[in-house]
C-alpha cells in the first residue's frame, strides 16, 4: 500500500507555535508506515528543527478511524531475498524513532482509532500520548501473528513504559487493548473526546515545554530510565521469574513451530540485561532473520489471502443485498444461541425460536453467559451488555418471524425437519425473506426441493463456538439468487466472519474435509494405535487438538450422522472403519455426556478412556505407531478431499480452500494452508506418497485426478 512518488503521505500545519503532522497515505483507507513515509518524516523533522517558532509537535492522523495500523507488509515482502537491504531499512526506522525521542521540543501523539504495530512504535517514540475514549481506539503490537517481532523499537520501549508482564502479554499474543486499558497501564497519558483531541494534544505539548513535566521522558536519557529497578524490575529475581514463565507459556503455545515467540523474549531480555542499545541491535537482527523465514512468509501470505477473501464480492458488484435489520434463528441450542448472540452483538435484532420454554431458557442462559464473559473481560460495560441482550427475544411459535429479513435454521441434522421449517416460514408470506440452513452435511438443494422460493434458500454454516470461530461457509445451490448470496455475504461480514462461498453438495467443503481427516484417524485407531499417540502426532504437526479429541468436542453422535451422509454420497471411494461407529453405538457422545475417547469423569480430560479399546480389534493390546506415518496419512487424506472438492467445482479456488481449513478446521497456519503446503512438499512427492499409502492401507488414499494431473504437468495449485 505504499503511495506512489509525489502522492502525499503527511502534511504539516503550524498554528500558534504547534506543528501538526497529519498522516494520510493517499488512496488507502488506512495509514501504514513505509520507506516513503520514513523519508517524509525525516524531511518534516529536519525542517522543524530549523523553525524556531515551533514550540512542539502533534502527530495525528487525517483518516477518520485509524492512526497508523503498522508497517506496509507488501513492502516487507520485497525483502525476502535481500537481508542487507532490510537491515538498512530497519536501521533507518530505528534512527527515525530515536530522532523523535531525542527531539529537543515535545512531541505528542494524538491517537484516534487503531494504533497498531509500527503505528504504536511511532507513538511510543513520542514524549506523550493522548487518545480518544472512543470504542474505535485500540492499541497493539500484532507482529507476532505474522511470524515477526516489532521492528521499530517496540520490544524495548513498551516494556520500559508499562508493567513488564503486561508488555510481554501484548507482544507475545498480539492482542489489542482498548483505550481505557491503555490508560490504566500507563500507555497513554490522557483520554479525551474525539472532538477535542488536537486541542488536548496541543495543551500537552505546552505543559511539557513549560511546566514541571519537562523533567519527563522527552528530556531524560533512555539509559537513565533503564537503571530504574522499580519500574523495570531490572537485575532482580522478579524479572527472571517473569521471563521464565513467559518462555514456558510461549513454548506450550508455539509447539516449536513459531520461532518469533522465543526470539522476541531473547530480544527483550537482552535489552534488560545489556541495555537499550544492545536490545535495539538484537531487535534488528531478529527482525531481519524472521522476515526471511518460511513461517513469516506463509503467515503474511495468509494475511493477504484473508484480505482478498474479505473483499471478494463473489457476485457482480452491481447486485445489492437485501437490507437486513432483523434475523430469525430457529433452534436455541449451542449453535442457534451462538448465532443469535453474535448477531445481536453486531447490531441485529434477533428473534429466536425453540420447541419449548426449556430449550429457550437454555439458549438465553448461554447467551447471557457470553455477554457476562465480555463484561468480565472489560470488553463491554454492564449497560452495553444489557443493550445487546435486549435485542434478542424468544418464542416457541413463529410469531414475529414474518418480519425477519433473514432466518437461520440451526436445528439437528434431519432433512424432514429442515424442510418442514422452511415450509412453515414460507407460509408466513414474507416473499423477500432469505432462508439459510446451518446444516453441516445435508445438501441445500435437498432442503429446498419443495420450496416455493428456492432462489432465496442457501446455507450459512457457522462453526462452534460461534463467538470465537472466524469462518463462515456460505453454500449456494444452482437456484440460489445472486441477491440472496450477496445478502448472506453482507450479513456474515457484518458479524465479523471471514466468508468463503462454496457450491452445494454433501458436506459442502469443510465437513467432508474434516470427516476425511477423522476417518483416517479412525482407521489408524482400528489398526491398533493408541488414542494419545494419534492425537499427539497431529498436535505435533500443528493442529490445536488431535482428531480423536476433536470428535469428543464435536460429539460422536454428530460426527456419525455426518459420516453417514458422506459415506452414502461417496460410496465408491469412502471406506469407513467400524471403530468410530462401534463407539457411537455404545452411547458415547464425547464431552457432552462425559463419555468419549477421553476420561472426563477423572482428574482431567487429557487421559484416554481405556475402555474404548474393549470394543476395538486387538482390545487393550495397543501398539506404538510411527508419528510421521500418522501425520502423513491424516494430512494427505485431508488434502485428497480438498482436491476432490476443487476438482468437482465445490471449491472456487485453492485460496478459499486454504482459508477454510485454517480458520474453520484448525490446519496449522505456519504451513500456509493445505494447498500451499502441498505445493511446498511437491505434488509429485505427494502423489508418490499417496499411492504408496493406498497400496499399504487402502484405496481411499489414492490421489484425486487433479493431483495426478498437476504432478505430471509439473504445475502447482498456486501457479495456475
């Protein structure tokens, strides 16, 4: 997003002794830092030094809803193969930040909207920070989510400004904090109404220039600040405890796959033990090293893929969605209540129906608990939570549903029931109403087979828990209208979801892919492997949980219903083990009835339930299996189903598939997505491995034709 040469990046207006630097990257909705921006700032600083009328500087944004959101990632990608040029860029950035901090007149950052990454580092280099108390204002250093570390001094300045533990949490998680928390931590000096932001910042400049606060940070040498043992916990046992705890947490979180986590801790600790300058040098070297890593490359690619998916109109941009103000939700269970809560939180009026008051009560209690959690985490005030909760009303009939612009059905997987719900809704007479099924496996065309208005029927497949999972899979049939599809996309995005659009079919995309993954794990279990070995192998591969643990979380009964649909649809190639169905027949449902692959009645849920083996071939006489072989079989089974979906036109492109498996199914992001990882491994190698596995373990692992064709052509998924 670097502005072209000659386009404005920042303006300077001098008024009553204050130089106002207004950041505005031309032609972009957000401000980012870049080489041209560094050039412009250096130019401004040099001219301000020469202007004796300038009493101080206020840095602010001319964008309506953001300060600066980070460094230009597109520019960073240009340095994959040029470490020396990147090192020089980092040195220039460090030099600019140091010049700002050392500037002999006060510099105050006036912040409204998102202040992230390099934007926060810019603000940290100023002598004070004034922010608006608006809900849009937030602060963070999200570089870790791109496989990087802060590269503009953030690793050294943030832990010197706020509590060390809080600084480590922000840097290691990439989480953002709101303006009120930023003030509590000491990250910002004052919060004001947006209407007086610049006036308050100018007043702060004058206070720093003329008052007692002149002894504050802008006139103090940074090395003096480092010696403050109380502020920094430097050279004390407390600091070691904090870093040791952070290292343990980072190691557990990363599984060794994300090198930026241990690296940033080394950099921060270097600054504490050896001084600010040493810390800055360590930051520079680590940043250069990480930008060139495969992990960072993959995570940055995912960042851009997700942006592209979020902007993809799918249908002609001239097709406008229906206006949606009220959403009906049929079913107040876990999924229905979750959809209702997310809808209300994002501004929709919600009418939720269940078959009885007991079901409604459960749903409302669940929704209330989600809002309470947001209040406890200080994401909402109690008054705000009451307003959001007040947008939801309930019924055991269809009263009020005739006024719903969109209805999402979220009942259990029964084709007859879903058809009946659709028929009941159409009888209400709202001819513009969109009907969306949250089914995970049943083809939408089957649900709409008897519909009066099949053009208004589609699928909106949310993932559990709805408030947390970022993906929404939207399913269109041959009859779904472009207007209905545009409406579902608009609502999904308004709910904060990343939406992929797939074509109709049994299991659509995500359900059949995760089923293939679990199916192969079931075969490995049936062949004599231990539960914990299978799950541990896939966690080591990078999944957040193993496949058998995932079955427990979803529910064995739910999984078996889905497996039955897919087994029937793909009977020519879908071989299913008896192990999973035998366990489901025993009444095991996983966590929800504390009876699954793991023991939920004991001290913890990480201990396998040995009685599982009693209904499996070989009983409790289990054998060790090769971890790499488990990983190969499971991820290649998953890839094969992705390839079939692409081959059949269910999936529009590899990009959507990669976004789907990462944000919906937990495929490890550091691998860049399943199609991208297959490209990296080499499709000729993939095909050879799958043929070998098929000879040994079953024809279900034979590669899809699209894999064979691409391997023989020497092409890749991302070269076409």
